[in-house]
């Protein structure tokens, strides 16, 4: 019935006013009807928009459920305010083996509405109010032909109780109810047999023996097992192989990282705290209560599916208020580097250390002595290759190898006095003092090779220490009185010994000295005798700054060829003298043919000497001398090489003056170390510390995890890029280097945490590497937004909960992770629910009982549910049970014909 309304609008006409009538709809005249109309309008808007448009309009993502979103609207009815929330899924619909919403799990719905009062508890304590609210929502949904189920929270919030309703068509309605028993669960309901009979009682009213009949009930079960936390364990037993009592902590537990390279510096908390296993039985036909009793004794190994999720907790690198891990200490070293730009000598920080606070405290002398002892006297055997375990990209960082003396100094400095500039200054001064003692006492430098070529790709301090080690070795031989060859390296000593043996084989050549043997098929031009390769001195080792000094001198002189010849004169004179001693009949052309073949030009390759066979000497004499000549460079008038040749005496290496003066070069190295500016020292320490800590992490085995190897390679590339400009910093310089170093410390911290996880997963899943790699990849995708490199803007779940399905051949190995409980852990299990896994009771048991009827054979034929029409059946009864021995949640859904 419609009638004229009270509102009017006037419009100007021909000298008068025309009244336009409006109509009021009396069907929504009351507050109750307006309330229903408002709900209907919002539901129509949500229906018309659809999930995609709702996401665009700002629907909230519900954590931690994948793909679940929520839109909400607020209403007022009388004096109360209500909030209606619409939950919907995007993408693939999750099943109960995954993490889904409680209402989805309890009632098997996909999208649904929840309407609740806006109060502190958020629940409705009055049953009539709940029924009236559900009726309003049901009418609104029916008016817009919407089949969303609607729920209202009731009773006390701790009970997690809900009432709900769903329109299934023209005559069918589904009603929902859920409640919880939080204490004193009846013993009967703790077992599958009692729960089965509870479900049967919802539709069987005859007082018969339920164990004798098959009511066509379908049954699903999900059991959740969880390993005990570390606080509840008597021993961890994490590392199965290579256990050692020396790696036991204060609580008597085995350290999980006992065999890791970083354990020498710190012990991190195991990121994998335990495991959560889900065993699922799908589509079981519950034939009778006796069958349910037998199923309760079944082993979890017989389940249809297994899913495992490691309990990974984030590690904040903090233990007892102190930072652990390399990343936090590298940050402190960068701060010290920044402070070093304001001083000229390291002693400035020592003299002012009395006025610094606790953050800049200096450890007592006993700690300093212990560090120096570790550096110079404990485990100081120099390995054959101190960089053998380094990453292939480690050489791009201008630092020192992780096994070298300076790298070990930097690693110790990270933990010495909180790595403040004052503590570093004290440690460095004492370090240099100990190095000088080694020099003065001719004691070898530990962890530094005393021979070989100086690696110019390392930092300058490492090069200087290598030079000093060589000088100490030469000085030691000189002081030992080893004869004429006392000033030469060990390689030269070996060559001299070989030449003495070769001389014994050529007794006829009494004038020949210092020969290593015949130089292939080459012969002398004048005498037509075999040419001998001489023993030569090693070129004097040179550090990077020595090469730079030569380049600067070349630039100042202007004639690089002439200056290079002058600089290399000592080496050239030594080599020519050795060649003359080994080949007394040699001429200048012979030396050029052996020393610089590119400066000898053959006129005709067909005229080459053939000395193969028995007639080699005769053949060589017939074609002698060979048709060739010196190059234009060597044949010029006044050539410096020929002049040197004419003046060089025929002396073997054992009678020559050494090319390297160990005393002079050694003192130069010590002067460099003692007068090194602080910013240059700290700059090289930063590069070396980053390189050494990264190599330490990389040396720990984390299996064949491709993603971890990839991230480690990216870390090295990032370090090489950000550290390349450190050495160019000067006092008072204004640079963005420190901002880059700060970002590098953050990136290093992320990779360090991932390394801990990779090592832990590799240890625990050593027999199932597939799972180790899958869990690591899943966690990396979860952790990516926290690293600041994710391109998505989605919310990050608070906890990692990604599960992996376990294959049947892997179940025995996974079951071994669940060790039998100790007496201290099993005393609580007074009332067992069955289905034990190695003596471990499930912490949670979830079951779904359901009964379906065919639509064409029952009064449910009037129901036009889409799913039912496709499958020909309709789920008429459904009961979800979730609980333990002292907690039980029961949710019931019943479809009825109204």
C-alpha cells in the first residue's frame, strides 16, 4: 500500500507552484525493516562488485590464511552498532590440510558472513538477540537471492561458539552451531567410538545397539604431532654424527652448530626449533563403532597423507642482551672506521681511552694476551693454500684470505672490546709489537707463507706481511750460516741442488757451473754444443705500493723503455751471469734465443736444425750456423742489453749477490705497519672482515641448496661492489660509502640468518635432501619481504607455516625425528587418545563426520544447491570435532526442509 508522502518539492511555473508527490514504502517503516534493508543493500553491492573489484576497493587480507580476504560494513539498530564482515577467497580454494579460517574448517563453507556487535567482547550474550540478528540477515540474503552462510558469535568469547544459517534454495535451510568444552571433557568423547556415536545420535532416534548397523557415515581424520620444545627436552640430539662432549652447552645439551665454522666465534640459536607433522585419513567409511575403535589403534604410518612443517622461529641475533653473529659486529667495525677518519695515528685512540664510556671499554690485559697467543702461538701451522676454502668470487674483494694472519686479526678484533676504536687501537699496537719481535728474533710469521709470489689482489697489509715473512726466511738462512747460498729462497736452494746433480752427469765440462740440464734441442751458435738452462735467482718480491712507485718513476722519467731496463738491470745481470756460467762458450745471440725468443727472427723455417736420430750432430754441423738474426730492437747500436752482456761476469747463482736485501725490506715493512694512518688500517680491516666472515659462513656445509649458493654468490658480488671505494677515502672526506656499508651490514645479516637455516635443515634432513631444499625455498619466499627485496605489497604472515607433503618412502625417516618421550615429558599423558607415533601422542585431533542423501530419493529434492545438483547428493549432516584430552570443540551443520 502506498500513499502520498510528507516531503514536498516546489518548482517555479506559470505564476504559481506545482506540488510533486513522493511515496513512502511502509514495508520498511520500522527500524527492524530498515535494518534488514541496509543489510540487503550492502549484500547486493558486494554481490555486484565481485571478489576482484572488492580487492581493488581495499578489501583486507586475512593473516595467515592464503587467499582469504575480508570486506566489512557497519550498521546501527536501535542503540546498538553492528559490524558485518564478508569473507571470500581468491585463487585456489584451500582444503582442511592447509591453514584455513576456523569457520571454514568447522562447517565446510567457502565464503561467508559474520555479523557481531561492536563491543569489547564482540559476541552476543543474549540468545533471543542472536536469533533475531540471524533472522534479519537471512531475510536480507533471501531478498537478494544470495546463498552465503551467515554466522553470529554467541556466549562467552572463550567458548568460540557460533550460530549460523544458510539459505539452500526455496525450501531447504542449513543451520549451524558450534561450541567448546574447555575442561573436564567426558572420557567417552576422548575416543573415536564415543564421537562416532555422538554424531549418529543426531539422526538415529531408536534405542538400538549402534555397533551393529552401518549408517553410511563418511569419516575424515587429521592428527597433528609436534616435537617437544627445547625447554622440555633432556637432550637435543640434533647432530647425529660427530658428536663431541666439548660442544656441550651449560645446560648439558648438544650444540646444533658444533661442527660449523662460525662456532669458533659464536654459537647461534637453532632456527629450527621442532617439527609439526600432520597425518590425514581421507574418505574413510565409518562402518560401525567397532571400526572406529580399531582405527584409534592404527599407526600414523597407515595414514593416506603426511604433511610436515618445520617450526622456524626468527632469530634477532640477541642473547642475554648481547648481539651475536657477524653482521652486528661488522656494523660496529664500520662505526669504528668512521671515527678513524679524525685521527692521524692509532696511539691517539689509546691515549684518550680513559675517558670513554662502557661502549668503548678496553678489555683487561689478560684478554689481550690471550688473543695475541691465539694469533701467534696456537694452531699457527700455515696450510699449503690458505684460500683453498674460499668462494670463487672472494678474490674480487681486496682483503686478506680467511686463513691468513691479518684476516684472523680482523676476526678477533670483531669480538675484542665490542669492536670499538679504542680496543682496536690497543690490539693493533700489541699486534705490531709481536710482529716486530718475530722479525728481530728471526721467528717465522704464523699463517703467512715464507715463499711464493705476493698476491696483489689482497689488501696491502697482507702483502706487507707476506714480504716480511719472506725477509724473515732469508734472514734466518743468512743467520744459520748455510754457505754461499744462504741468502736465497728455498726454491733457489732446490735448484742449486739440482744443478750440482746435473754437474756430476757432465764431468767433461769442467768449466760449466750452475746448470739445470740441457735446454731442449737448442745448441750454441759458435761451439755447436748443447745449450744448458742455468739456475737463476727468483725475481725480488714486490708489493702493490712498490709497483706504484715504479710506475710513478716511469711517468716522471718519460722514457718507460729506458727506465724499465734500468730497474730490471739487477735481474738481467744476474740471469746473464748465470747463463754465462752454465754455458762458457755462449755468445749474446745464444742468450737472446733462450731468454727472449721473440727477439730472434728465423730467416727460413725449413732450415731449422734437425737433431733427432743418431746423426743429429752431423746434421746440425751441415746446416750450421742457423739462418737467423736478432730483432731490430736488439740489433740497434748501443743496445743496453748487449752492453750488460759484455760487462756481466760468468757467475753461478751460488756466487752472486742476492737480489733481495731482507734487512732493508723488512725494516721498511715494519715502518709501514707502525706508522699506518688509522683510516687506512680500518679501511683494510673492513674489507678483510667482510671477506673473512663471508668465507667462514661459506665454508660450512649446507648441502646442495641451489638457492643458498645463489644468494651467497650475490652477497660476494654486492660486497665487491660496495667495498671497492673504501681505499680511496681520506681524512675529512664526505662520501656515501658509509651509507653503502650500513646497507651491506643489513644484507649480510639476512644472508647470515639464511645460512643458519640452510645448515640446520641440511643437518636434520640429510637423508631427505628434497625436503631440505623445499623447506628452504619456502622459507626464503616467506622471508623475502623482510629483506626489503620483495616486489609484492602483501602482508607477511607472523609465523612460517608452509607444509610439504611427505612421500611414503620418506615416512620412516621423518618418523625418526619424533624421538620417544622421556619420563619427564610423558608423565602428563595420563589419558591417551591413541594413534601414537614413536610413543608421542597427537597434540590435536580433528575429525569430520558426514552423512549425505541422494536428492532424487528424499524430501531434499526441492533443494537447488549448485554443488548438490552437480553431484546428485546433498550433505545433510556434518559434524566437525577438534580437541585433546582436556579441550573439545564440536561444530554441527544440519540441512532441513522447512
